[in-house]
C-alpha cells in the first residue's frame, strides 16, 4: 500500500480566491431557492422553466458522469475528438471545476480511497461516534472543496489530459463554458416561453436550481455513498450502492460496483440497477460514436461478489 507524498498534492496557489469562488458557487444556488419560493407562491412557475431545468440537468449531468468520470478519469471507452470535446464542455458547464482538476482529484480518490491521501473521504481523521460521522459526512460532501491539503497534483494524476490538445483547450476556456452554461438556459427559456421574463426564470431553473441539485447529487456520491447503502462486491474501502439516488445520479449511485470495477463503463451491474449513463454509452456504441467500451464479464464479477446468506 503506497503512502501519500508531497508529489501527490497540488501546491496551493490563490487559495483565498479559490475559496471565494467555491463559496460563491456553493451559496448562490441556495439563495436562488428564495426566488423559487416567491415564484411558486405567486403561481408564476411555468412549464418552460421545468423543461429548461430538465434539458440543462441532463446535458451537464451526463457531461460529468460520462465525460469527466467514465471517459476521462477511467478511460472506460474510446471516442473521437469532437465527442470528447462535447462531453468535456458539458461537464465544464456543470460548474464543478475545470476538467483537469476534477479528473486529478478523482483519480487520487481512487488511489487512496478512504485512507490518508483521499481528498474527500468521510472516514479519515474525523473522530468517532455521531459527531465524527457528521463531521466526516460534511467534509466529504462539501468541506473538502475549501481545503487544499490533499488536492491532487495535476501533473501526477492528469498529465495525459494536460498533454491532450483537446482537453487542455477545454480546460483553458473553463470560465467561458461556465458563462455558456448560464447563457443557454436563458436563451432556452426565452425561446420556449416566448418572453424575456421566461428567459430570466429559465436562467433561474436551468442555471441556479440545476447547479444546486446536480452539485449536491455529485457531492452525495462522495459522502453518502461511502457511509450508507449496500455492498455487492468486495473492495478495500467503504464504497456503497445507494439505490434511492438513481433517478438523479445517472447510475453513479452504484458506487460500490464502481469501486470494484473502476474502468467499467457500466456501474449498474446487479438486477434492477438501471444506469442511464451506461444506456447512453451503449446507444453511442451502436451508432459508432464510441468504441472499446469496457465492461466486466460475469466471471470477473463472480470473483468479487460478497457471499450472501
């Protein structure tokens, strides 16, 4: 078992600015709930708002789950440069951080899962009892975003992406994709609803509310899925499958399955474990947009199954 070294950790730079931006992205969507409440109270919620929310949630959510996670972090399949760029841009528009940093942190999470060196484990150095559990959950959910002592070295964990001209270009224009991720819901709301007011409420729902829901579903994979739920496969960590998250998590909630087979393009490996990200990857495979898709065989799964009874 390797130990974490200074070479694994990204040197701190512009820490105050990073914390300010992180705090802004974290707090503003919560403040938007006030506007949502006023909108609901005044009965001015429109169908167009929900349509814009759904379009933006699915698009940016798949950008994270298929693009940032399965395609770039774990290389679960191969694809063309335009498809790679499209998913990386969608993931960037989710506003969970630049693609290279996101991937580096997640690869480091897998290298040191639930032990010293994991950027967001709820089980390391948080104390015991209920207080320790709550402290660990908070750290894994959102607290780690404000702490830079275990953030992954981009040179060590994402050198391939730094050297990739497509991904380095997407990474360099991160703030442009952030603005695009806010402009598009405004334009969609205006186009679908037919008024400037519905463009603004489209921005509210497809921008702020979408960010709030998607961010905290993603954070729940780091926190809840390492504390609550079931375990189907033997792993040397605390990863768990949390079924009730499936309507919003695009298959990422089958987290124990994922840690058992990190490079698998399919996370829903058990009966009735619907994985919408894997379904999209399967459709793209059928039409030739992706290839060399990795999936564990039945024999490979059987060797890691936890005995029942």
